[in-house]
């Protein structure tokens, strides 16, 4: 490919990784960040705010994750003496770890291909 590119331009290889079903996107970098933020803040609302996302959008993403997972990935509790909250389940934590590892391998692949191509 090197001989097909103009030598006075700088090129880079980019890409994003998603895990999808036939019906919907299951996991990507945005959902990963949402899960991390929920872990950190214990709240979908605070996680959404931190990401500059609407609460409805965050709730829809959590709902989609839970609907596609074999077990709930995020659990919510409303009200009560302690005011409710949100937790990422052990299955959600496993998904975070697995997707982070997958993302690391994807980035290594992209770097190797960029070195080969450019």
C-alpha cells in the first residue's frame, strides 16, 4: 500500500470495535465508559452527567445491556432509607474486563497493521 499513497501526506489507521447482535449493538467503547462511570459514581444519573449524556440515553444503554446479557449487568435500587443507587454486577465487571482486554488486542492489531501499511 505504501506505493499507492502520496509521500507528502501522513496517514493513520483508525477503527472502533463493537460487539453486536443481529438486533442491536451490545458493547462498545461508549458503553464501556458508561459502565466504568456507574462503578465509580454508583448512579446512572451521575454517570450520564459525567459523560455529557442525557439520563434517558444512559438508561436506554443500560437497559439494552441488561436485555442482551444472560444475567443483569447493572442493578438499580430506587428510594429506601439509603436513597437507592446503581451497581455493576459481577457479570458486568467481567464484561468490563473482557472488553478492555479485547480493546487492548484490537489496538495492538491496529498498530501492527499501521506499521505494515505505512
